[in-house]
C-alpha cells in the first residue's frame, strides 16, 4: 500500500499521520487520510507537470 510507504519515507505525510493518531483518530482512519493527501499531491504533480517539491507549503 503506497500510503504505508509514504508514512515511512515522506516527512510531510508522516507528520500528518502522527498528528492524527496523537489527536485520537484510529490508525486506519489516519492511513485513509494519508491516502487522500497522497492522491491530491499526485494529481497536483500531474496537473502542473512540475516535480514534487517537499518545501512547497500546501494548505491543509
């Protein structure tokens, strides 16, 4: 599952996952939130035709 790999290796998505779990969300709900964020990021990269920039500030 790409979301699990992203949680391990992408600091932005890892922070999102940890924040949700620390706020009391079940782990599966947090994983689905990471899946959705990963989908949104992927779509943005495809739409803009620019490489992913980890320093880009995205609104939550």
